[in-house]
C-alpha cells in the first residue's frame, strides 16, 4: 500500500522528508539503524524489566545558568512524578505543591549538549536564492519552500532526584508508587485510512515508532512493536487486529515473550477525527478496561489512547505504601538446591521495592521457606513476582496440598 506506507497522513505527524537526496539518505540511514535496533532487542525475546532512571529527567534549556536551572527544575520533577506514580494526569494542586520544592529533592544535576541541537546545526544549509540559512530537513530544495521550524534548545539539564525523599513526599500526599519492576508490553496496532490499512512495525512509519519510543521513556514502561517479518505476516493480519481475534495474535506474540499484549486500532473517521481503540489480551488484567475514544488527529490519538491504557496499568501495579506497615508474606520456594540458588533467590527478593526485610524460616531438601516484611499486601507481592523471570508459580491440583497463607513457587533454571 504505497500511499499509506509513504504516509499520506504525514501532515499529521510532521514528516519533513522531501525528494531531495539528503532526505532520502537520511531516511535510509534511519531505517538501517531501526532494523539493527529491532533485531538486537528481539533476539532474546521481551522480558519484564527492572527500569533504571525513574527518578531522573532531562529538560531542554537555552543557557547553562543557575537561573535557568531553577526555572526548569519543577518541569523535570513533574516528569519523574508521571513515571513513579504511573499516571500522566495528576491533581494540579498536588503537582504544584510538590514541584515548588523540586530543588530540595535534587540529588545531582548537570548541563550537557542537546543532541537534537547538534543534528539541527549539522543540517543547516544556505539557500542562495532565498537569502537565508535553513535546515535541509525543513526545506524542499526543488521548490525552495521552507517549512516552519522551531530550533531545538542547545542544552539539556539532566537531573537525578533523591528516591527516598521523593517516595516519602508521595506517601505524605497519599499517592501510589510504582516500583522498578515493570511489565514489557508488545503492541499490535492497526492503522486505517480510508481503504488503506497497515500494521505498525518493521519499516512502516518510523515517525510513529519514534513517538512510541518517546512515550515509553516518558512513562518508564517498556513498549515494543513486532518485527513484522515474514513469520509475523504469515500469522497476523490487519483483519485479526480489527476483529480482536486473540488466538493468532497471542500465537504470533509468543516469540517475543512479552508480559502483556495490547491490540490497538487507529481509524480515520473523517478529516478531523481519528478513532482509537486499545485492549489487553490474554486475561489476568480484568480490572483494565478497553479504551475507546475519538481524537483530533493520528498523533494525538496514538498518544491519548496509549496514555489511558498505561494509566490503567499503573493503577494496577502502583501501591500506596506505608513505611510503618508490616505485612507478613510467606513464600515456599522449591528448587533451591545449592548455595548459588539460595544467593540468587535472596538477592532477587531483597531487590524488590516492596520488600523491606527477608527472614529465612526453613531450608531443607531443595525447599526454601521465607517470610517477607512487605510494604504491600499479599496480592501486591504476588503481582510483582509475576513480572519477574526468577520464580514460577506452583499450581496444585488439589487444595489440600496448598496452604492459604503461603505463596508457592518453583525457582526457574
């Protein structure tokens, strides 16, 4: 489908590529880099990730001054709030109250050059007949017509906020905290414009793929797209996505080993409206409802729909913590046969955000019985362990073999 693949809707996503050799070379290079990226990421499949940098943020600045730093620190802190709380829209009064004290939470900061500024500078060319200097990415050299462009800021302010202090402030405001263990989500998205249909992924619309990558970073949640190689194309069609047929979609998703699979549909209703739908497949997230809404454009629809879906995911996993709370959760873990396995389990459990302390109750014949002091209840611990790749839940055929006050697991190889 050449029209949609070249993106007739590119006006909505500010595609600036023209027929100039510079732009073609630029897009070819982008495609090559993306291909390498996808291949490297998917060779071993998706896994729940321990996300680093949740308490860090970058904000564009014009100057490397204390005044500029103080001006944008609240903006950087708001980025961290979105990632840690797990919601993209928070109470404005709470955000304002916390952000005004952003400097108090600051642990480290530094100024650095903005890579986008360097790219912009490298792309500047002189158009003699027009008498100006312009970016070759925003001017059609054949027609000598310049597209409006706002140059990026020359610098970035990188900030790291103190995790403990931020969490204490969130708890004081009765806000939830989403820890570092987060599910990797595979996105199958059908895009429909008039009679043309395509699945997002592979080499189709690197601009929209870049938007999803940016949203993944903003929310601190791994979001991935399928390779759309021959194997995927043989298993899944746009019709499967439109109809929400779970079997072929889940079958095609197995190779990526995601924690969650989401199916979306972006459909152009008319010139001004795009309809967006998202739903999770596979069960286990009954509290997360499907997303249906109309948006003012393709880019807006993609952003709004995914943010609403991720908000629900955040509401499921983020916990209202209390440092004085002492929930006792007992784990019976099979397959702990040597010191290396024991050390691996202990290190894993103590690294979880919800776990305050770990007490060994019994070690015998490959069995490890531990009691956790947790900041969340049994359900919260169970959901958190389900995101990891270390422990496999043990399901008993008869309730007689299962203690109701314990969680049973098998250590994975």
